[in-house]
């Protein structure tokens, strides 16, 4: 029984230690899981963030390249129109006829052919007007009533005339042109017309094809292939220390060919685009708003194509990614916490189950021990009593009830002093002495119910738990004392008879013998002869 009781605390301690180790490992696992989730979220954010930034930059570069290529192709096609038209013999014939003043049928027919060719070109490619200039730069024929020639057209004509440019056609840059209805932004291409019959001075003039940028160029620049609130493409050119914005802007009105910024501004996107060798730039735009931009020079023109997006909008997917990854990490951490909490609770429940099982086994064992104790007490041939500090019976067994002749209920209403024959002047002092001794063994005479006196031996032990109790075992020693007394009397009688025989042999006088026997009887037996 002792081995079983000692093994149960050991099992409980082992279970607690296992739970503590499991809890520490669980906490370490949770910490590792949280660190792994946070680290994984950070790595994922870095990777996806780089991909998003790279995608944004690639889109800006692609759009800048696309629009620049479209403009380059459009300018090339328009120069082709001018070269083809300038290469028609009818235009050279008309210029020669105008220069010489010839007006024959052939000239009239060439005029008609020239006019038809010009109008077909104007209608087919949607030119605003087409002007024929002589070698002096004067308009000698024009498709519309407006014959005014801007300074930009004349400057380009002068380059062609002086052979400063070697191409067969030249772009006339975007410029303001005064008309009868007001100012308008125009641009176009001009191509020289040569007299193949005059090898010494072949230059006859030029043909100028003028276009409205609002028809094709500006819509091309302003179109954006995706939905966005801040993305924008710009066309700019450098004019000395200034940068001029050529197209209408998304965030400001009436800015085409009007808005300028200094090229010395180190933070201006357009200024950086002129100086930069890298196509991707971070700076501020004409509004002063931080942007990411991509720049590309348009070949064959003085223009720079810029595509840009506000950094706030460009970073918006990153912010959404942060919220998404953070939410996902929080969800994973919560799930991990729930899992670890369930595991901890499972371990705790296992420990509680073990403790309850051990407690149940201990209770069963205690109950069994108590049952054995009760059985041992009840079946004991000696009387048993549980007394309080004042000697009152709290519990008795059947043997004590049989010994005293009192029923169990009657004994529970009595005290040990109610049974004792001896008169105790101070029962409390008697019980106090027993408490001080803790355990003692003594004899008493009890007066049973409806029986003669009993000699009993009482073995008593004091237990200080609670209010204090006495465990007493009572053994009937009446017969044992009777036998002891009879044995003592027999011994005395045997001694007396032995001495009496000796006296009879030695003493002859009968009177002396009687006196001697009387004295010896008193000496040896304690009784006088009388």
C-alpha cells in the first residue's frame, strides 16, 4: 500500500513536468510560428512589392515607348506625304509657270492636276491646309483661304532653302498661328520642290502640309490604356532655359504651348528627363506632386515623351498588399494561436485527467483502507472507542458495546468517566495528562450495564488533528486478574505449608508450635491466625 501511494505522487509530478515541458515547447513553437509568419509576410511583401514596382515601371516605359514610336511613325508618314507630293511633276511645272508667267493649255492642265493631287492628299490624310511656296518663301497657292504663313514655317523653309537640313522633308514644330478666328496651334511638314531641268539652281520652292494637333497628336498623347486617376503622358521640348509643355494637361486647363518651367529646377520631372541618361525617374511634376516617370526622346523631333503616375497611386497596390499580407499574417497568427491554445488545453486536460484519475485511485484506495480499518475495528475482539478531548465517546465498535452491555447509541451519550468505578476528582486534569503523554496504557474498573465489575486494560493514543481526539482500545482483563490472584494465593499457600511442615518437625511444644504457626502465617500470608 505504501508503494502504491508513493508511486501516485511520482506519477502526478511526472505528469506536471511533462505538461510544463510541453507548455514551454508549445510556447517556443508558437514564437517560432509567429516569427516565421511575420518573416514570411515580410519576404512576400518585399517580393510582391518589387514585382508591383517593376510592373509599374515597365508599364510606364512601355507606354512612353509606344506613344513615342507612334508619333515617330506618324511623323515619318507625314514626311512621306510631303515628299510624294513635292515629287509630283505638276507642282514643279506650276512653280516654273508662275515664275515665268506662262499660261498655256499645258500649264492650265498642270494646274488642274496639281490642285487635284493636293486636294486628294488633304482629304485623305486630313490635313488642315496645304500651301505651295515659291523659291522666295511666298505662298503662290493654298488650299484654304488662309494664306498667312507663320514665322516657324518660314524658318523651316529657310533651312531647306539653305540646305541646312539634308532630308527631303522637315517637320514644322508645334507653334501658334494667328488666324481670322483667333490663335490656333498648328504643326506640319514641309518638303522642297526641285527643278530637274535646272542643274545649277534646281530649287523652285516647297510644299507645306499643315495639320491640327487636336485631330491626332493630342488625342494620341492623352489616351491611356488603363483606368487611372493620375497617369498622364506629356510632350515637352526645351527652349533655352525653359521647358515648354506642348499638349493639353490633365490637371490644368489651357496649358498647351503655354505652360513653361525652368530647366534649372533639379526636382522637376521634365528637367530631369532632358538631362537624365536613365529612362526611369522619380521627381515632381508641373503640379509639384511626387511622381514616377519614364522619358523617351521622339526621333526626328525636338520632343520628349514622358509618361508618369503619382507615387501615391503607384504605391496604392503596395498599401493594399500591406493590408492584405498583414491581414493574412494576423489570420495565420490567430489560427496558430487557436491551434496552440487547443493543444495546450488538451495537454492541460490530459494532466487534469491524470490528476483526477490518480485522485480517484487514491480515493478508492483510501476508501478501501477505510473499509479495512472499519472492518478491523468492527471485527476486533477488543473494544474500540474514539473519544473527544473530554473523554466523551464519539465512535465505538460492537465489541465495546458487548463488553459494557450498553448499546452503541447509549455509549455515544456517555463518557469514559461514566463507566469507570474509580472516582476522579478532576476529569479534565486526567485528560490533560493523557494529552501530554500522547499515548498511555492503564487499567481501570468499569461498571457495565446489568453486570458485575470489569477489570479493563486501556491503550490510548492522542491525535492532535482538528479539535483533538483519542483512539482507545479496551481489553477485558477480569479473568486474567482472577487467575493472577489465584496463582498468587496458591503460591502463598504453598509457601505457608512448606514452612509449617518445617516448624512441625523442629518444634515439640504444641503451644509454641501454634504461636509460631500464627506468626508465620501472618508473615508469609499476610493474614493473622485469629
